[in-house]
């Protein structure tokens, strides 16, 4: 069984027992959160596809870690113009361990 969920403007394929890194979510390490934007659920009997979401379907996950990814360097340059700009960015993330998929 697996599900496709949407969080942080992105879609993720998840299954029970998997760990996934998503955009920053509220919650402390060890808490259980519910993700209700379930777009599709694949079961043994077949697939259920939402329009756009499946009403009543919930994916439960445990917060494993909160953190920041490695720094990405952005460098801009215009040749012969003495123009150089360097910026860095670190994206926040939440690491989730999927515990249960409730197909509704």
C-alpha cells in the first residue's frame, strides 16, 4: 500500500515505514502529525484517485527531525562590468516517518 500526498506545494509518494524529507512543518520531534491532502491511495484491491483529494483519507506520520539542508551558493556575474554577487540559501526541512495510511 502506498499513497501520494501533497505538502509544501510538492507531491510525495509514501508508504508505511518510509522516511521522507518535506518542507518545514510545525511539530516537535516525536510528535505525530496528520497529513490530510491525500491525492491517491494504492491498495491491494486497486487505486483510489481523488478529485483533487480523497475525502476522509489521512496519512499519519511521526516527526523524526527538524533541520536545515546544506547551503546552496548562488553566484551572479556580468563579465567586464565589475558586477559580482554571492548569496547563500539553506532550506528548512522536516523529516517524517510514515506510520499509517488510512484510506477513508
